[in-house]
C-alpha cells in the first residue's frame, strides 16, 4: 500500500514534469504539435509519447495498440491479442530480433477490444559468437536471461529501460500505457517485420484504411509461445493461416475486419455472438475461408450475422463477390 502510494506520487511527479497533449504526457524532449499530439523536438526521431533520439531508427507501440513504424513514424493499428514480430535488425556485429506479446485490458462494451503490449523481448546474436543477449522488459522491469554483462538497466520518462551497448540497442516499456519502444542505429539493413525497414523512406505503405492496416499487420504475427494463454491457440491458427495467404491477404483483411471492428463489438453487446473467444475464432475461420479462395462463403457467413437477432448491421465489404 505504501509502495503503491509512493509509486503514484512518483508517477504524478513525472507526469507533472511532462507536457500534456490531449491529456497525455509527452517525454521530456517532445512537445505538442498543431494537432495537440506529442511530437519529438526538431531533429529527433521517434514518437513523442515514448522516446526521442537523434539519428536512430525508433519504432514504438502505445495503448490499444497503435504501432509507429521506423520511417516517418507511420501509424498502424494492431487489432489482435497476439504476439507480433516487431523487428529483425542486423549489422556486421549484431542481429537483433524483437517481439511483442500483448494482453487485453478492456471493460464494458470494449471488453477485449483494447489490446496493450504486455512485454517486449529481444534476442541478440553476434555472427561470430552466437547469442550474446536475451532480455525482456515488462511491468516488473528488465529481466536479462543471458548477456547480463552487456545490458544496462535504467528508468526514464516512466519507462523501464534496457540498453545493449555492444549493439547500440535500447528498449523501453511503460506498463501504465502498455507502451514500448525500440531504438536502433541507423544504417544497418532490417529484414522487414512490423516496424518496416529503416532506410529513411516510408515505403512500407501500410495504407490509412483499417483493412489495409490489418492486412499489413497480419503478415507480422509471430508464433505464440510466449503469448497470453487465453487466445494463443487462435492466434497461432491465424498466424499459420496468414503465413501462406499472400495472394488473398488483402481480401481476407477486407472481408473479415468487421468481426474485430464495431460490428463485432455490436454482436458481443447484443448477444449475437457468445464471447470474445468465439468472435476471435469466427474471425480466424473467416480468414481461413477467404485464404482458401472461398470469399463468397465468408461473405455469406458475415451477412447471416447481419440478419441475425442481434440487430447489428455490417457494410458489405468491397472484396465480397
Ligand atoms: Ca522504409
């Protein structure tokens, strides 16, 4: 209780120091922009709510959840309570693989629709010496399972921070906002994962529509060995379905998005579908059906929910035949 109160005082002190934009704090070297959003000070890369630094590749995720890619801070919504392959960066001495695991934090009609990052985990290999560091950052701070001599831990702007100096890699996690960030050197190539390739060009092109962002995001779902147990089986099904669905992935995202969007919320609120686990399974079945080349069947199933007793209406997806 005393510790909790002390933490609250410290948190309030931190927030009091920070500038608020849209009622949310920015980090110390950021300020509100014209749209009342936190923005890093001029010359710094990153998202003003998580981390800002000059001459770095910075990718972050905040709240329920919004991902911000390396180049130009492009925003992508990540809709599922599933593990995500965040980035795979390499240079001549380090190969950095980073994953996010998530949890749902919703209440009321938003139950389970609000997906927050629960932990960021990284394994770092050196081509000559194999694994040199393995670490996780979560609500309890930084856990280093190997390579402790090259990992430095600290706290900054409300984030627990781990730095792997050999690889110029920094990870931060803030449990209050379910926020995480990753900072890497510029100049090294990245195998494209969720964060994109940090080549200075916003060529990842996830698009601005919810279905195009869902299509982009689905490609980077990760195997679920460390994902929250409640939905990990369904997440595994979705991940394996999408891994062999490049030709139909856009159509699948377009047709199946309603299950995890406002239509899905309406179905849950009005008893049109039993619970979120069933909804997520229905979404997985929809993806599988479209990926198998049966878009018409998936659309018929969706339309049947529309005309069901829940009185929820769905706009016919443009990819429906
Ligand atoms: Ca790029």
